[in-house]
C-alpha cells in the first residue's frame, strides 16, 4: 500500500494535526475528524442526528431522549483524549455507547 502524503507548512493558526490510518479515513471524512477533535478540545459533546425507531414511539419517549441529550450538553466529552474520541466515533460510537 502506498501512503497518501500531504505537505503543509504549519502556522500559528494551526491547532492540531491528525495522523490516522485508512481505518479512520474509511469511516470519517476529514471535515468530520477535524470537527470531532476541535469540539473535543473545546470540551463540547458531539451529537449525531437523532434517529427515531421505525416502530411506534410515544411523544413522551421522544421528549425523554431530547431531555437526555440536552443534559449531556452540560458535560465534558467522555473520552480523555482526542485519539480515543476519534476512534469511538469512527466505529459508530457516541457518548451513549455504540450505535
């Protein structure tokens, strides 16, 4: 396998560098990876769009899901470092577990 190599002159505006294998890039776009790391560094929790079950669901259940997400906005990301955070999201994980 031949690696993709990019050259970039670092500037004071650069905040981090993501070095990853195909396993990450097959699952996340560069924009998604940058967003995840940036939000992790700022202490924000990342949410995937809310997906409701295809079966019947009660309004109260939807309200409970939304309240849980709202409460999570007050917390720090679950992962201690950005690398673990990226891997968790690449394998389909969220702050609540694996989707």
